[in-house]
């Protein structure tokens, strides 16, 4: 017989960060843009974030590069998407 964990303990494990913005700088607004399929706005936000050097942690860079790659792909800019993906190797 398997015992089920209480839902509250599962939520506590999955919500170790208070908000999405705790995970990365202004991540909640970036996710909102992506969810509304505003790809050009997503690219602009990522570009501004990089230009102001607001990303301090490696996972911040990874998250923003990922959204950049997805936005380029949705805009059918596959060469730009591929180049962005290539920069993750460096």
C-alpha cells in the first residue's frame, strides 16, 4: 500500500521560490509576454535585460536565453534561434 503525501508538502517542495521573479529578474513579466504570444516584445525585454546587465546568476542567463530561442522560433527566425542556442555552449 502506498501512502500519499499531503498536498501542502508537495506545494512546499515545488514553490521553493516565493514568486517567479524570485527565480530570475522580472521573470514573471517575461513569462506573461511569452504566454500572450508577444514574441517581439519578449525579444525586446530580453535584449534590454542583457544591455543593462541585470542577470547575475547562471540560471538567469539560461532562462532568458531559452525565452529568446523560443521567441525567435515562433517568429520563424530559425537562423537567429540557432545562433542563440549555439551561444549557450560558450
